[in-house]
C-alpha cells in the first residue's frame, strides 16, 4: 500500500463516515510501518473541496450566524459551524501530508495524526448535532479554509505559517470566548456537552498548532530564514494587518504551542512569560 495514493483517497472522499474510516486505516497502517512512500507520484491539484457534494457552499457573509446559543437553533448553528471547521481541518491535515514531498517521516506521521484527531472532533460534534435533530449538511458553509489551502499549495513553509500557525492558532483565541459565552447561560445538559467538546478540542488543537510550529521552524532553519520575520512576512501577504489588529490572544495556549513572546507582543499581547 502506497502512502500518497491512500492519503489522496481519504482527502477526496466526501462522505464523513467513509472519510473517517479511511483516515483511521491510514493512521493505523502508517504507525505499523506497513506503507511505502513513492515521492515520484504526481501531486494533483484539488479545485473543489471534498465536501462540495455534501453541503451548500455560499459566501462567508451568507453563512447563518446566531448571537445566542441558549436555544436549540442557536446550538445547531454553532455546532454545524464548528463541525465544518473540523471537517475542513481533516482535509487540510491530509493535504499537508499528501502535497509536500521528501520531508522527514515524522512530518507525515504528525499530519496524519492531526487528521485522525480531527475525525474524532468531527464525530463528537456530529453526535451533538444528531441529539438536536440535525446533521452536517443542514446549513450552508463557506470555503475559507479550503481557499487557504489552495493559496499555500505551492510551499510547505507558507502552509505551516498560514494554516496551523495563523488560522488554527486563531481558534485557540476564539474557543475560550465561546465557552465563556455558553457558560453565561443557565446550565443545561446540552450546554454542558458542548462546553466539554470545546474543551477537548481546545486542548488538542494546542498540539496541532505545535506541530505546525515545529515544521515551520524546521523549514525556516533548512532555508536559513529568521522564523519570526518569515512568519509575519507570509501572513502580511495573505492576511494584511496582523500587527495592527491588537487581537485578544490566548497567550498561554499560544505559548504552549510554540509562539515566542516577541511574536505575541507584536500581535498585541500586553504580557507574556
């Protein structure tokens, strides 16, 4: 069995259940060292996301938004939005493993492991959606994460900067705010279950960002680049104004994921240890 072919198969699979099974098999075989790596296998360009046949795709401004999560509809919208992020994260992790060749063996294991985690996250959210009488595909979604993958498909350094170190790291900031909002409502079994799921995701996403940080710094060292200057240069090209946004940063989580205090202060952190 050949690694890149199997990874592409999982990446292309639109059905969440089948995709999850393919990722589990890939992860198991990779850990057992039962796969070959043909680095000469042509790398295919993916023009549409795997979920295009499962959900309706709209512009980001047209995705349903709810300000309150203390009723079933608000909870369905919230869970569907996060489930879409996790589904997209499965594909981004698989794509990072599939697209970039001739990297150390640990690189491929890291990103298949991330995909494996994201499958589990998606399933947690899918279960909660089902308890609310909904499923993935009931609400329209946007392709912002897929588009970020396309924009960085030419260079693993840019991919590591943009996806784990920027987009996923932003999730480390947003997740606690969502938890705080949920905990401001009267407690119910569903609110408790959503908070528990978000806490699991937050803890494990720190490790995912850390993997991105590891490989970003590895590639910077390989190319003789300054990591901080390279990071801010790449993000400025794709998402201008990072240093002027004065973000509400989860400094503790970002530090655990590998960010340096100097970087975080450039993003607006008032204090950092």
